């Protein structure tokens, strides 16, 4: 979480300006001690000036001495000297207490034409920050003077001053002032018709910013729907002779496409005609805005574009190759958006032969990319990371999921496979957009795309120029998901070639090869291990120890993907893998260390208890514990390390025992500390006039700690009992379960379930307090919170047995509602079904009467999950409920039969329960009716029931 500056927003002068760069450095925000004597004199001058009542703006005149002080301050603020800047900050802090300080600032911006532009603009930006921070405290005279000056000077001859005035106007407007400044929009629209270019451009600049910042309110009844007048007005300027004005006009209208604003929808045809007329405009900014408009129209008014789609596609093909990269990037978005439309295949199939080479060509690094990526620096492992380059990490709270046939644990939503890894360039560029477009189009056209791609790939992958070869490897990775079937015949030749490319002399080739190989990991793992898996793993481990940091990062990420795919296939190579990963600890700089934790955690998840061998523990744990001891409680590097340890603890089980006490204790302390900080922060907010000054603690520390405690409970089982007995974790958990932040509740419910399994004797005394909280969290709008609460209720019911009876009413109706809810995610449905079954197992008399309301979705939810203890107890519950209320299952008996047939190997007594119900039903309806009923079964189901249960 970004720590806010110690100064209020008003004094962060130009740290974040919204105009072209100003000369001179920004003012730094810092706190300082005493007021200098000169500042005290200055304050007296201001006080004197302020005592004169502020008259209406037309009469206001600056005090000459005050004006000189302001100018002096503005000049000093551009000084590179930090002590000068300090003193400026301090004086600004004092001056801001006098309301007409803001009059001076607007005066310098608009009236003092003798001053240089950067100084005038800076004055306006300080005023903009003051408006943001405390406009509501400005006296009427001051705010009226500022508004009047803005409107009179929107046409200043300087572009910098016009832009600053525009920013000031939109900042005032966004403070709820559009309602209190009724003349603003009519006046700006009137100024558009001015003969003077500066006035027209300035007014348009301000209107564009207002449309960006206040689009919603402009389209509301609150302002009497000004867009009904403004949009037709903007359309008139699409043919203006100034490119800047044309560009403003399109940008203004573009703000209202996605929201399908009625005023625009009424004029949609003239809007589209005007866009077509500007298609070949000589101004890049205009072409960019035309492309942006067409991309958005594709989403909201495809019906209007369809008649012209052939020409639009031809146009976008040209623009994706535009000389101006910003235009090309905007046009390239078109293919991404088109791929999401059902018509994509029909309208685009005739253009694939033209589009494919254009996208492939866009995937080459540009010269500027290579400079920004330091592509000519091959060895940089010894250069420490720039801390600003390390992206903040966000912890994903623990979600409990069921295992399915033929896979590992299913995540709710897999994080998307990042297309490419050059994160030091601006996050989104033509290369990434082209690659993303090729990826989605491969998913639309599947193997049909290969007809156009394969001839290009042959040339690219073996090209002597490294930039071209690198783009070919990226192409191969981009099509992996969509064209996998068609690629299979070529992979036996391509995979060895790619493994060779891992040793290329160019670091950028080695790094992209890591990524592309990870996209084919699923296929590699499906082949005999000695042919591809072993050589790939060997080379990837070498790349993990590469001398280039970008390659290290790409190799670590690729290896994590390979681990997920290979799972226990990696067990024979564990010593070799651990050797490499542990060596990387001593080699890596800060940023890659965080990715290394992820690779180790994923390894633990993938091989599980196979990691629990003394020699492996001896290799892995010392470096992890050393890092653990080095990190302070407030260091965010704890997040990935705690996540990693959570996976390791779960995998090592008893092997983690020697390390568990200090780890457990620190996690409890982190939770306690965060809760205490949150309480202090809430108290301070309550009693302070400026609640925003008190920063709430970063609750991610608490969430990660709760998740590691869950990992310990899951890994150590009953042996965690003594640690729980000696700590106040249940009291802390009770607080966490009621936290405002959903992720905190989510993790606390996961921990509750794990502690219930591990040491219920400590949880049981708290059940009366916990159950009502669990009941109120069965809200499927917050899927993961609801999922974990549901799972915990199921675990508690198994431990409580018949004593669960008083709590059934708190939860049953919500659970039945969730299981019948359309579009409920699979994991939540499965956990809900298991918990309902478990409640019915321990309290059949209370649950069975509702059987008819949930039996069908219950059966369909559980037919695909693996045989395990949770499924076992749930099915025992359903059988017990059927024996109490057989009428509840009659209508949906075919679904019950299907669910029973999903068992591969039920325990004998459970198999007997199934037999009893199936034969009981058959005897009840008679042989003839049963035969008619069984004729509805699909053949595999009929055979399975006959073989296993004799019906």
C-alpha cells in the first residue's frame, strides 16, 4: 500500500501535475520544526491583508508586499536546493491558513502576464491542490473570484496557461460545483464559437477534462441533461480546420460511448459518418481518437458498424501499421475487442491472411523498447534492483476447494497467463497488444489460424537477426493455448529447438523462450519424461542461475508453471531442483528473490509429502528461516515468504515441527499487532476532525499470517494443539471473523476450519460465539468468504455430531438458497453440497424435511469430485436423510442414481447404504416401473449401477 505523504494534498505542489513538464524540480513533501523569523513576519503581513474583509472579486486587489512574497516563494520552489524547498513548504503551510492566499494564486496565474509561464502555471497548480483539499472552506468571495478569473482567461495566449486554467476549472467542477456553477457549461459552449483560436481551444480543453471527470453527472437529471445540447455541438467541430480542435471534439464525444448515453445514441449515425470522414486525417491524435471510438462502438453499437465492417477492418489493418505507435496501439485494440464478439469468425475469416503478418510484425521489439529494456546489457546479476521497479505484491487469501477427478485443486479463477514479461516498459505497448490479440484470435479460429501462421513461423524461428527470432518465439507462445491441437505434430521438432534457444547468447531471447516453453508445459509432461521433461528441466534450472536478472525471473516463473503441470513427476529430480533453488538464494537480487519464494512454494504444493525427507528439509529450511529472521514485521517481503512457508509447512507435515514454534508465534503476533493498530487508527479517526490523516494498518500482514497458521494446522494436524493451548489465537480469530475487510474474514474462516480438524477441543468452547458469525457470512455476493464459511460449518458439524442441532436453523436456509442459485461458482456449490450433507448426517431430523428443495443440485454438484473423506460424510448424510424422508427424493431419483454411480470405490458400509436405497426404491415401484425408469438412464450409468449394485 502506498504510504501517503505527510503533507495534505494542497502542499504536494507539482509532484503530480496534470500539465506539460515545468522547469525546476518538484517540491518535496517533508515535515520540519521551527518557524523562521522571516516566516513570522510574512504571516503577520498575511494576517493584516486577511483582516480586510474579502470584497467581491471585481474590487479585490493584491497587497503589493504579499504579492512579492508569493512570487519569491514560487521562484524558490523551482530551486534544486532541498533546504530552500523545505523552507518553501513550511511557509506555504502557514500561508494556506489565510483564505485570500488563493486570490493571490489566481491573480499570479491569470493577471500577472509579466511573469514567466512556468511560475504562473505553478501558482495555478498550487491553487488546484488547495481546491482539491479544502474548497469547501473557501469563502464565497474567494471562490467567485477564482471562477470568474478562470472563465475570463480560458483563452490565454499561452498553451501552458490555458491548460492550467482548464485543470483548475475541472477540479472545481469535480468538487460538486457543476450544480453550483450553472453558467460554466453554457459559457464554455459559447466560447467554442469564438473567432479566436486560443479561446476556442482553451474552452474545448476544459470541456474535454470535464467530460472525462464528470461524465456520469453530465448525463443525469441533476443538471437538466446538458449533453442534449453539448453532443450535437461537439459533432459540429469534427470538421474544424484545426487538428487540435478536431481531436478535442472526438475525445469529448468518446467519453459517452461505453455508457450508451442517450444523447449520443440519438446522434449515433451522424457520429459514425463523421468518424469515417476523419479516417485519413493527417493529425495522429485525430486518427488515434477515431480508432478509439471505433473500438468502443464495437462493444456497444456493433449493429451500426456491421454494414460497414469490411471497410472498417481494412481501415484498422492500415492503422495497426500506422507510423505513429500510439495510433497503431489504439487500432490494435480493435482486434482484441472484435475477438470477444460472436460475429468475429464470420467477419474476420476473409482477412486473416492480411491480419496475421501485421500482428506478427507488431510483436518485434522496437529500438526504443530495447533501449528501455537495456537489451544490450547481458550480465546484470550483480547490480542491485531499483526499489521503484519492484511492483507491490498483493496476497491472495486462502480459498478452500475440492479435488476433482484427474486434476489438482481447482482454483476459482486462475491468474491470467501474462503475455510476455517486459514489465519495465510502459505496461501496455504495441508488442504486448499484438501478442494478446494473436492469443485471443488463436482461441477463436483455433487451428484455422495455423494456415497463416506456420509459413511465417518457419522463417522467424530460424532467422539470423535476434530481434526477429525473438518475436517468432513470442508468436509460438501466444498461439499455444488456442492452436495446441494443430501444433502437436510440430512439437517433437520445436520443443528441442526451443530448449536450444534457452542457451542463446541474447538475454531477451533466453527470457522469452522460458515463457514460451511454459505455455507448452502441459504437452511436455504428457510425453515420456526422458525425451522432453528431463532436458527441459535441466536447461530451465540453468537459466534460473543465469547471469541476467530478466532471464532469472522468466526461468523462475516458467519453472513454477512446469511444477504445477508435472506434480509428482518431479520427485526423482528433487535433490537436483532443490540444489538449484537454494543456490539461487545466495545469487538473487531483491526482486527475483520474491519470485523464487513462489517457485519454492509451488514446488511444495506440487510434490506434497515427498518433500518430507531429512536431506531435503536440511537443504531447504535453513535459507528460508534465515530470510524469515532477517525480515522485520513491517517488511512487505514477508508476504511472499509467508505464502511460501505456508505451502512448505503443509507439504512437510511432521518435518516442519522443529521450525513451527517461532513461526507460529510470529504469525500470532502479526495478527495481534495488526488488530491493535486497526483499533488505534479507528479511535483516532473517531475523535479527529481530519480522519484521513490516520493511516489504517496494512491488513495484508494479518491475512498472510492467518493463512500461514492454516498451513501449519493442515500440515501439523494434532501436533499444533499445544501451540494453540498456549496462545490467544481463538480470541484473535473471533475478532478477525468480524473484520470489515472480506479477505480477513475469508482467511479467518479457513483457519477456523483447519483448527477444527486439528484440535477441536480448543475450538468447541467458542462454537456458540462463532456460529452466528458464520451464518451471517453465508452471502454468495462475496464468493470466497461465503465458500470458506460454508466449509468451516461442515467441518464443525462433523466434530459436533448431534450437538450441532441448536445451530442448524442459523445456516440451513441460506445454504439451500445458495445451492439453488443460478451461476454459482463450482467450488462454492461443491462446498455447500458437502456441508448440507454433513449437517444431515449429524442432525437428519432437522435437515431431511428440506430434502426435496436441494436434492437435485446437491447430486449434480458432487458427481464430479474425487472420492475422499468429505464426499464420504456428505453421502452418508444424504442416505440418512433419504431414510428419514424418502418422499423427498422420489421426483429426482435419477439424479441420486447418477451421483451414486460417480463413486469409484466407496467404503463397504457406504456401498451397503446405496444398495439399500436403490433396491428399496426398485421394490417400492415394482419391476415394470423400474424397468421403464431405468430405460431413461444413459448406457454407462445403467451398466455401472447393474455391475456395482445389482439394479
